[in-house]
C-alpha cells in the first residue's frame, strides 16, 4: 500500500474535488488575464514616445537629440510605474511563445525604423523621417494592443 507521500495526495480526493480545483485555477487565470490589460491611454502614449525616439535623428544638435531620447526614456519609466499602479501587477516574464515573438518583432521593427531614420538624416531626407516615426507609432499602438490580446490569451491557457 502506498503512503501519502508516495501517492502524491493527502487523503482520498474525489473527482469532483479535483474538477473544482481545476475550475478555480481557470477562474484565477481569467481574473489575472483581465487585470493585466493595459489602461486605454497606455499604448497611445507609448506610441507617441516611440515616434519621438524614432524621429530623434532628425534633430541636428546631438545635445537636443540626447535630451529627447532621455526624456522619452523617462516617460517610459513613468509608464511602467503607472501600469503597476493601475493594475497592481508587475510582469517580469512572458507567458508564452507567441507573446515573446510579438515582443521581439516589435523591438526589431522599432530598431530598424530608428536606423532608417538615422540614414535618412545623414542623407538629408528629413521629410521621410515622418514616415519612420509613423511606423514606430503604429508599431507600438496597434501592435501593443495585439500583444495585450495574445498575452491575455496565453495567460488564460496557462502557458
């Protein structure tokens, strides 16, 4: 006969108790996924900040360019603080592979747009930097909402 440690259970649980436990876990996942959704203002502000960073090579003065980037980074830190305050949560890991791929894609696209902006600034094509800034904004605003949706779905599934 197996003892409690060998059977990996304490006492004899019924299938109904096990089902209730699984339903409680599912309810917790649903609640957590709904709490992690960013506030409505979060991604538009993040998009504007990203557009400012991407368009910063258009500024001819290195000092002003550094100031814009430093200010944008400060806003990003504030956004993270406001997100924690609003949701009561701090995320420190990605729940699944799809949300990780979306984050990597967003990051790569923003870096590419920053590089393209720098090339356009060197080439004297400052008017085209508006397009790269717009792509940076659109990457973060709708892209962030898409990330939120996938992140929540992966939390609900328990990935």
